[in-house]
């Protein structure tokens, strides 16, 4: 498998410095953020790259001789958000990233399926977690109509540019499990939309990432290596859908998600946490995960996403890279 790093955790340094970190980890790829929830920090000349061959070649020149290459583009966001300041902006980022991928010789763009409001004229998103009543199914019918229109058009656009779009199965999105993936493909007839298999969001939903890979097969286009630790003391009391988040004050450091929306503080007594690889599931699991992905595509990128708040930026990458490289080596070792 091809192993890399999603660059968001390295936004505190320049692209050449980030590339050097990846190389020192013994990895060969860096997935670049190109919009959505996060800015294109390592692509400050993005608009120029889209139109100027010189700007494109200058940008790509930064990778020459480093042993590190671009490992896909990432514009995770909500392209279906009912507020134009968020939805329209993130949808434009998806289209721009598809064009940019073609310009850079890339064929994978990672994003999310998005989530609309619950009815025409809504201004906030509505995530139906358990549609036990008919009104909830009415909401889903409306949301699927919105999503099908957008992804049908986006699939056609991606095909025109020779790019495939990989959707992260993420909470507060319409598509967050295997059944939803199939429904999206069936409703749109998409040929250039599939899945970015991020095991972390499957863990806390009590899904089996290996089983999901084997079930979805060729629909898995890209992968993220991020672990989750379930905290039994709090999970048994509040379950994995606990909403004990705290709204951050404007005076506190916080991350803008577009428009007037911000990320909240994670629950202190959390039912589960994102952790570095190996801190939730051992190397044997990650070997099995890579094996399933290899059966789909032995050239697939598997990129570390570091969100373990107990570890520093580089420390967390080092822990994850050690587990991932050992798991990858085990794939070719004699039994």
C-alpha cells in the first residue's frame, strides 16, 4: 500500500517543511487540503495553479527529489448546507478541487456527502439519526432529493476531468454508512463517486471497518488511518451519541467551519476519543485493514490523520507511522 499523511496537522509549517516531516517518517505521500472546513494552507497559489502552467510547475517542483508526492486532495466540508455562505462555498471548493486535481495529475478528491436542512427554506442542517417516525422519513426524502441532484451533477463534472470523488463516512452527513453509500449510487447512477474509508468514524458507530471495505469493494477509493478508543466508563452511561459538547467563547481559540459556524469543545468525559493508531486497535487490526484495502486496490493511498489531543503534532504522527508501517510490512512477511 502507499502510505502518507493528511496535511492539516502540519498547517503550522510551510509545505517544504511538511514534506520533510513526511519523508522523515518514512512515508511517501501528503494529502493536501484544498478548501471546505479548512483553508488551502499549503496551496497559497491555488487560483494561479488552475490557470498558469508556470505556477503549476513551480508548485510541483517543491516535491522533486523529496521522495514525497501528492497523495490526493481534500476539501471536506458541507456542500449541501442550506446557508449559501457555507453550502455554496463548499460546493464551489469541491468543483475547484476536481479541476485542480486534473491540473496536478491527481485522480482523487476527498470530501463529505454533505447534509441539507430538513425542508425548503431551512437555515440549519438536520441530521436524522433514528427515523422511527414518519416526519423523520419526510425529512430524509427531501434531503435525498437535494443530495441526488448535487451528486449527479458533481459525478458528471468529475468524470469530465478524470477524477474520482471519495466521500468520508462522517457523522452529521447524509451518507455515513454502507447502506447510505448504496442509496447514493443508486439514486445518481454515479461512476466517479465512492468512499474514503476512514476507520475512525466506523469504530464509534460499532461498525467493522474491514467488513465495510470487503462489502463496498471497488467503491472504496481512498483511505484514512485514524484510530478511536471507546471509554467504557462513560460510554456505558451516555452512549456514543452523547452531545455534551461546550460552545467556545469568541475570545477562545476556535475553528471556523464556514459562515457563522464553529467547532465546539469535545466532551470532557467522552464516550470515545480520536487517538493515534495503536491506541485503540493494535497493529494486527491495522494489518488486516490494509490487507482488505490491498484486495480492492494495492496502489490505494492510506493517509494518517492525526487528531489525538494527548500527543503533539509530530509525536502523534510518529506513533501512527510506526504502527502503520509495521502493519504494511506484515502484509509481505511470511506467515
